[in-house]
């Protein structure tokens, strides 16, 4: 009889999905459906961007690309906000499940307590007394077996509930971490939208400069392309001539540049354009041979490694850059600098401030076309552009 009651109460104590959890699941599914719809719209904008990028460069095309990118970025933000809501609902649901599991554990503890009392009472009863209380030896053996089964069920039930409770608490920890990650993602996406807003302002600046003239815009594109080709040619040429000179300088000054491990030239931050980025706004002019790192105007720029200042080009209102030659066949280039703080033919040490960042349209060193304040950072291996992310920590 007691054994039957124990099993009945244990069955009643199993975790069941209550109304609150069912409602949470419905809301969670609704959020997932919303995200799916947004993802479909995101794919549409991505397709429009890709199609426009294959067309001939023009003011209208660039503005169309920016408009689609802004719309897509807003959808990214909307999707993340919904995902944050979904995770919050998951957390609430898990909290409810944990509370129910704790209640179930409390019930099991009560049942176990009653069973233990029964076992204790049985243990305190002498064998002769038990035999006298039972009508037969068969009843005595049945009762002993029954108590043994209860003891086993108690252990298994408690262990199982502890495992479930631990799993639920771990799930809640994971959801909390996911919530934090999504919150950070939302901040990143907001920053991305700000970057695109700045980019649109830059385009507005270009439109004003060109007075809505397609011919003038094409002239600026051609000038920007020539600037980049000249800089690239100059950097490649310097790489060859300076390398031999650097070996002699190392010998005369007793300098060892064999370790050319790099550090970030500006604080490690969001990368706004990647190496050979297919979404680079001016990809039709030249392949982007660098990464662009978000940096406010006039951010101190540090030497990524100790080396020799091969070039400190002050382009005035045009493109300004600094080129350093290091050991291990590496060289680095820092573009769109607004101020140069080193001179050619001098040695610098890793971490030394060599200039200030730029990129704001119309400012010194920015060049004719730019995507706003940032640090243009190149790494070259034996003169050939390489992905800086393969060398940065």
C-alpha cells in the first residue's frame, strides 16, 4: 500500500508543461517566425546589392547600393531585437521550469523523508518482534523486500531530479550568455548603421563636390584610381630598394628586426572593410589591399612592429600614407593619415606613435574618395599585399 502511494505521488510530481510555459513557447515561435520573414527580406536586399555592384560605376548606382545597405542594416537591427526578445522569453520559460522542478524535488524530499522514517522504524524493530507482528514468514520477507525496493527508488528518483535541475540551471546560464551576446550584437549593428549613415553623408559630400555631374564624379574616380596606383607602385618599388638598406642599418645600429610580430596600429575595433572585400564601395577602381579599422579622426597611429620609415607621403588634400619596412620580409602601410609624426629614413620601435588617423572627407590626407574616418592598414609580404588579419593577434 505504501509502495503504491509512493509511486503515485512520484508520477504526479513529474514536470509537465503548464499554461505559462505553453504561452512562452507560442510567443517564442512567433518571434522565430518574425525573424524568418526578416531574413527573407534581408536576402532580397543582398541580391539587389549584388546586382547593382556588377553594373557600371555611377553616382546613381553607388547611392542605390548605399540605400539598400542601409535598409539591410536596419533589418539586421530589427532581427537582433526580436532575437533578444526571444531569448528573454526562453529565460523566463526556463526559470518557470526550474521553479517547477524545485517544487517537484521538494515533494520528492517529503516522500523520501516519510520513507526513511518507515525504514528507520523497521530497523529499530527487532527480528523477533517483526516475526510476531507478521502472520507468516512470507509476509515478513515481502515487507523486507518492499523496504529494499523503496530504498532503491529513493536513490534513483533523487539522482534523476538532481540531474534535471542541474541541466535546467546550465541551460539558463547558456541563455543568459546568449542574451549578453545578442545585446552586444545589437550594439554592433547600431554602430554599423551609423557607419552607413556616415558613408551616405560622404556620398552627399561627393555629390556636392561634383554638383550632381556624372562627368565630374567619373573624374574623381579616375583621380582616386591614379592615386592608388601611384601609391601601390611606389610601395612596391620601395620594398625592393629599402630591404637591402635595412640590412645594412641593422648591422650598423646593432638592431635585430628578425621578430616582426605585429600589434594593432589603432585600438582593436570593428573592421569596416576587409582584405579584397567584395562589398568595398570602390571595388571597381582597385582591389582593397588592406583592412579598414574603425577609428575616430586624429586617433594616434602606432607602428605595428619595429622598422624603418621607407615613405612618409604627405598628399596634402590627397592621399597621405606612411610605409614601414620590417624584418621577415614584411612591410606595413598606414593610409588616410591626417598627420605624419615621423620622417623618412628613420627607425621606429613597435608601439611608437607615427601619425594620426584620418579619412574624413575634405580633410588632409583623406584623398578624393573615402568612406569616412578609419585606419587603412596594409601588410605586405615580400612586397605582395597579404591579409593583415593573418598577422595581427
